[in-house]
C-alpha cells in the first residue's frame, strides 16, 4: 500500500495518541513479555501440540529432536489482545489507510514490528497453515546465513534459530513472535500484524520485519508454497537449496 502524503500523514498522526491505550510504558505498550515456549493458547484453551514432520530436515541431522513436539509440558504463550494495545472503538472511525499508517509508524524503533494485510490473504494464509505448520527461512548476514525455524499456527507465527531448536528442543525460546488481529477484517478488509522481537540481541527490527514478510510470501505465493508443502509432507524430497534459490541467495 502506498505511503500517504506527508501532509495527510501529519493529520493522521495528530490523532495517533488517542488510539493507543495507556500503559506504564512510555510508548503506550505494556512491558515486553518474556516468552519461553512455543506453546499457543487459543480461545481460552490449549491447542493440541502437533508432531514435527517425520524424516524432518535430513540435511540438518536433527537426530532425537526429530520426533519431539512443541509445547509439551510448558506454559502457554499469551499474546496481547488488541484492546490492550489500541482503542478499538476509536479506531473504527478511521479509514483503512489511516489505520495502516498509524499502526506501522507507531511500532517503528520499539522492538515491535507493525505490518498489515488484506483479509483475503489472511484467510489463505490461515488455510494453508492448517496443513503446513512449519518452515525454514535463511536469514542472510554478511557472507552467510542463519537458518530460522518457523511455526505457523494462526493467528500466530513464532520463529527461533534452527540451531537453538536442535540444541534445546521444546525448551528453545522464540526469537520473534507475531500475532494477527482480525477485528477489522470484515469492516475494513484489514488484518493488523504485530511482531515482538523477544531477543533484540539476536534479531534487529529490520531482520524481524523481513522474516515476517518472507515467511508470508512462501505461504501466499503458489510457487513458493510448493516448497512449504514439500517440507511438511514430502520431507525426504525437500532440499534447502531450493529455498535459497527462491530468495536469490547463493547456495553455499
């Protein structure tokens, strides 16, 4: 979506402060939570943990971790409800463009990421994530890449380093979590996305934003989604180099 003109943006941002709820934090958010698990809670109940695909990542040699499950025996992740972040009633009077601009700008430089998407794309992402919950994304750094492991269990996405997961299994803490808010999906064709960088020492805001956008591209693009399906359903045939090529990264 195109950025608003600077004049219009100033008018939009003049109403910025009244949209977001007050909290002890000067930025309008509660203090950042300490997430220590991949468990997710939905509608007040725990989601059933799902086994990672068999023959998982033959090239990564996960060994005994291969059959472990996320969430077993650990406290659930409790993401922030949207009404603890912003005044939903006031937001209803704003246009889609105004909401997107305010949401994005408010999260800049705070260890949080603000994104948005069309409701139709969200429903496609939700549908595909039901069948394929896991994927790997290479994060390029300098002359090489770090492999990130993603669990897509809508309305949440969680990322950790693959090496951390190999070493710690279900105790591996996520580096980045994302929550998708659908309160405006029907009225404004808009889903708001909030990413929280749990470990700022491991991910910058820019890297976190790139990860969120990139994992969505693999679920929403038909060609890229074939790799996600292969990773989850035909893991013997999955080749990580195909992900690198899809992202125009060199195969090291």
